[in-house]
């Protein structure tokens, strides 16, 4: 049977594409259901087509407030974690010093711990200190768990950097600051950008740690969580779809810039 | 955290007037770079664990206040009351990890070796779903697995649900609110954490090794078994850890897609902490979970022989 033989030969490709379909299916459902006009409080079954939610994405109480809170936290958390993480990554790759092993483990541990454990322990700290739960406690928590991921991303890039480029800069009488700004930073930039993007995505999407430490503040994931109990407005799907489209566009634009740079470098 | 605090003791004697000398100053650079980040992790990651340890051996109530009484009985009671949730968490997380590996490997392989000029597109398609909040996507599974929906109908027609119900994974004609729905959600949510490390380690494999295996008359299956898979082990280990650890503590999938019979230990910790306000029990549970996961991870890393991963 030629058909069977074809399937056997392309088994990996078929299996891979099926996995890809499994991964994208919920996004398609989210997109389709953003055009639904639900009957009742929950948007789980298809009723009829409507553009209402797209016309009025902020039409649900507290939704856009939670969105803006999440964006603010993600912005500051990204800034904090990227700054601190980049410094740590450079120290770990470029210098030999005592306690290097211990520090590497300290960086690794937050990634090797179930989120709920970190969330709960951080809450005991804040309760013991009598801290007011809200924006600041969430920001502190987000910088904490994003830090390790930034370090890992930047470290990978810095490790693959050729130290001879910096030596060459020094040989050409560039000062340490000049070498860093003109040579080191541009080469490390993709790693730092990857770390920052990861931090932003992790912070924006985090639910478990935020849920423990937010007090009465409501971030976007917490709003969605609450809506699963109270009723899910279609606007949630609109925002989910918009996020997906913006992300894809950003990646495409990035790719375009990278391609253009490559062809410029070649010519 | 302020950056102005003293750095950890430098290798030389700080009181020496030589501090201005470039060599000493240079030796201090790594400590200054590390200071803010490490301080942050010590204060907001390590110190909280100490606080939690102390909370777990306290007794008292919210009204009268808690006191450290070295009451280790809390651990025994917590285990006795909640061992089903513990076992369930490890079971669900383990199943989801194995499913992630089985589903993720072909896709990672496809991206690394077969995608050609489509590689970047497929990579984008793997990462892009991430940007829709995972809670929204998990809620979408409610629609997909809904009673009387297309998926349930197909599984019913194929008599798959008869088998899974017999195994206790589903209830007659239902997928939603059963263990299968929870495992499906867990697998879905943590798949990218499996695929990306797998892809990175597969991509590093020299294509000439495949040619060499072919030249030595190895069939594709043998090449995979003897060359590709062993070389991808670092990715397999990293991927399984990145899937299993967060999955074992997750309670979102169990709460949104499951029922009271599928509660995982994360749910218990959450409700003890935020609703029942029984902090000692919650802290003890969270400590047991951490210990179990760390022990399993250490053992697994030792066994798989990729200690350089950490």
C-alpha cells in the first residue's frame, strides 16, 4: 500500500504536526469564541456571531483595570529582573571567585521549585513582616522568580561570546567603558532581549505566586480566574486573541529586521 | 533592596589601604555585580523558606496568634489527611510529563531536522500560544472537552471512553471534570517547556553523525535509538524536569478542568493558606511537596548522569 508506506516514511512529520495542532487548538477556540454572543454568564458554548465584544473590549467592570495593573507590574518586573539578572550573568561567566558554585545553585533553585511553594513561603515572610499586600509585594515576587530565567538566558549568550573581540577593542585603545558599550553590550544584546522578553511573558502570565501575594489587588490572570467562577465575559477572549496577534506580529517584525540586517551585512 | 550595603567579604583584606589599587578593585567587580541580584534572592527566596519552616512548627490560631512550639505532629497530620492529593499530584504530573515527552519529541525533531526553511515559522507557532494568558487557554479546554462536544462525540463513537471509564480516567460519556481532563490540561500547558529544551539539544547534533550511521548500514530506527536519542539526553532531562516540577505544584488545571475528586496538593495548600488560614498545616504541606520534588529531582539527575546540567 503506497499510502501506508507514505505515512510510515513521514511518521515523525505527521506526529509533530499533530502536536502542533494540539498546541494551537485552544488559541483557535479562544479566537472563534471572541465573536460569540453567549447566552448567560459563561462563554463556553457557541450561540451566534457577534462583534459586540470587539467593539467594546473594556465594557466589563475591572477588566481593563486588571490588564493595566498586569502591564505595569510586568514592565517594572522586566526592568528589575533584566538589570539584576544581566549583572549576575556577567559575573558568573566572566569571573572566577569564591562561592561561585553556591551562587549558581541559588540561581537554579527558584526554577526547580514548584511555584506554590515559593508563593506560600513568600506570603509567610510578608505576613511576618506585616507588609501590606498589593502592587509592591507582587512586584517583589515577580522580580524574584524572573531573575533566574534572565540569568540563564543572558549566561547562554555571554558564554558563546568570543573574548578576543573585547581584547581587540582594548588593543585598539578603547577604554573599559567604551569596550563595554560599543562591543560587549551589542553582542550580548540578543541574550538580554531574550531574557527580558521571557521575564515579561512570565510576569504578565503568572497566576499562582500573584494569587498568594496580591492581597486585594487584581491582576489580569486573577481577573480571568475569578471569571471562571462568576461568569466569563467574551472580552476575555478578545484580549487573549489580541495578545496572540500582537505577539505574532512582533516576532514577524523582529524576523524581518533580522533578515534585512543579514542581507545588509552580506552586501 | 538598596545596593549600598557592604559586599560579601572580598578575597583580600578590605581594611588594607591598597583598596584603590586596580587589582583589588578589579577583584571586587564580580561581587558588586552579584550583590543586588543575590541579595534579592536571599531576602525574597531563601529567607521566606526559613520563615515557612518556622511557621510549619508553630501552633495557635489566627485570633490568638501563632507560636513556635516545635509541633512536628503537624507534618504527620498533614500527610495523614492529604496523602491522596499528594499521590494524585505526583501521578498526574508524572503522566503529563511522559505524555509531553511522547508528544513533544516528534515536534522538536521536526523543527530541528525536517522543517528546513519553515523552521522559524514552526518555532513561532510553538511559542506564540504562550502569549495568550494560560488561564484563558485552559478555559478554552472547557469548551473543547465539553459534554456532547465534538471531541467527546468522536471518543464515544470510537468507544475510547468505554475503555477510559473502565480504567477510571473518565466517567461515562464525560471527559470534563475527570482525571483525563486534568492530565490533558497539564500536558497542554507544559508542552512548550518540554519542546524547547529538546529542540535545543537536538539542534546541536552534528548531521554528519546521521550520515555516518547510515553509511554503517544502520536503519533509521537504529540510528535514532543508538545516536540521536542518547545525544538528546540533556534535552530530555531538562524537559522532563521543567515539566514535572511545575506540574506537581499546579492547581489551576485541577481546579478549572477537574472536580473535587481530582484535587491536587497545590489546591490544598492554596485553600489552607488563603481560605482556612491554617498557616502551620499549609506550610508543612508546602515543605513536604518541596522535599519530595527536590529528592526526586536529585535522584533523577544522578541516575541520568547529566549533573553538569545544574
